[in-house]
C-alpha cells in the first residue's frame, strides 16, 4: 500500500514507530523542553528567527486558519484574499463567518496569478492580505514576490497559509515580510494530523494586544503565547504527534534542509517529465513541488482514483467541486521513492487504458 496523498502522507518509519513510545505526561518540564526544542527548530526553518513567536494548537490546519482570522483581525480590518480554489474560498468563508470585511481576487482554477490581478486593489482601504501560498486544490504555487511587493506598497499585514508549502518549497517569513504563517503536522512535516502551528511576527503580536481580544475562548492566541515560553499549552495537546515532529525534524537536520527540499523537487520533476512522456496532461500554471495535478478532458479522474485504490492499494488525491472528474493529484512528499513513482506511472497507464477501453465498449 502506498499513499501519494497530500496529508496525511506516506509517513516515514521513524515517525510511524512513535506510537509505541512509552507515554509521558505533558505537564512536565521534560515535555515542555521537547516542545521548545521543536518550536525553535521550526521557527528557524520557517525563517521567523528574529523576533518570532510560534504557538501550536490541537487542531487540523483549518482550526489554525479560523483561529488566525478570529485573533488577528478585528471589525476595523478589511482583508483581501486570493481565491483560486477550495482553500482560498475557505479563507473567505471564515472571514465571512467572523464578520470581517473582505474582498477577493478570484482566479479560475487554471488561471495564473499575475501583476494585473492586483491593479484594481491598489491604494484602497485594505489592512490585511490572506493567501494560501500553494492552493492545494489546483496545485498552483503563487508568486510570493508579487504578493510581498503588493503588501509592502499598500502597508498590509500578510497572512500566509503555508500548510502545503512549508518544508516543500522555499519559504521564509523574514525575507517576505510575512506576519503570520500557518502550518500543520500532517502536510510538510509528514506526521499524524492533530497539530497546527501559527508563527507570528512582532508587529502581529502587537496588533493582538490592540485588537482587544477574540470571540474564541479555546483558541485565544494570548493564552497560548503566555504558556509557550514553558513549552506548554492551555489545554491538552496531541502528545505523540509532538514526538513525531521531533523525530521528523531530526531527519531533516541529518539530511540538511536544502538537500531535503531538493529531494522533493527531484521527485516532482521526475514524475512530471515521465507523465508527459506517457501522454498525461499537466496544467501550465506554476506548480508547488508538493504535487502534480493530472488533467483528464474525458471525465475519468474518479474512475482512475478508485481503480488505483481498489486494485492496487495506491492512494492519490481526488479533487472537489466541478473538477472532481477532471483532475487527480499526485503528491511527492512523504516516504516515496523514484521506484514507487515508476510503479505508480506504470499502473496509471494500465488503469487509464482499462477505463478508456471499458468506456468505449459500453458505447457499442
Ligand atoms: C490541507 C490544507 C489545509 C488544512 O486542512 P485540514 O483538513 O483542516 O488540516 C489548509 N490549507 C491548505 C492549503 C491545505 O493544503
């Protein structure tokens, strides 16, 4: 069985083995120290090293997206969101739900974000910019420089969901003037789900003070910030997931982060090259190294996904909404090798032939 999925991913043995560890109680100095070490390392990797604050929540990624909206925005704010797929739409829904004023830059799923999309929004009364830097539903990796320059020109807080890009593509908060980065344990960190992390810039922490509180009790960032110096959280965290993160960070440290990122890039480039040679269609917009979408004009994506799962125990990501039967997405993170990719492509060719020929036979 292999998971070519975006998260949870095919986990490495060192993180999968963690569940056998003897349990430690979390209200201890030992666990607090482990948390602090992990957070320090992640802050370094995320590029928020100067005046960082990194907190973590017991939730999936969306919990941290919502908590960010509810803590970092107030009723005077006005947000601009890039909405180019399911996760961009989710930011819009969360802002709507928390009654924060917002507009969106709407992109078709296969439309590349360009300078022209920003023009109508220059010099307006926006205060914050929200983006999922890799829109996982399409695979598009947005141009960070365009976003960074726009935010700088317009003096906006920049809030980035990097859940499907951190530890996958290059990412650096300081260099790009990012005020909030949201990540979660089951994507780039290749661990179990359950932990979402939020890295805050100094000026965002100052804004939290000015915002005067949040409607969220459980996810009140100030509670988390006041506990994190001891490596503690106000409420019970997913203890073992924190151990998995430790194990995974150790792997990254041993390989070196640049080599690690390069290994994901190599897998993605290899897959794309071979897939094209085999006649598969890959969209033209800029892609994250995390995944490759394959496009099927003839509406067979769901059949392929089911055949891969049922006949070969291979899991790839389906797509939601109107693309459900047109796109399937193959992830390149986690414990998969070039050999696994070869096998996946061999099987993909087989099932594509089965589905297409089967469909022809039905029409006869
Ligand atoms: C996976 C993902 C999320 C979070 O999804 P959860 O199911 O809540 O963990 C958010 N944003 C992006 C871009 C993602 O890829």
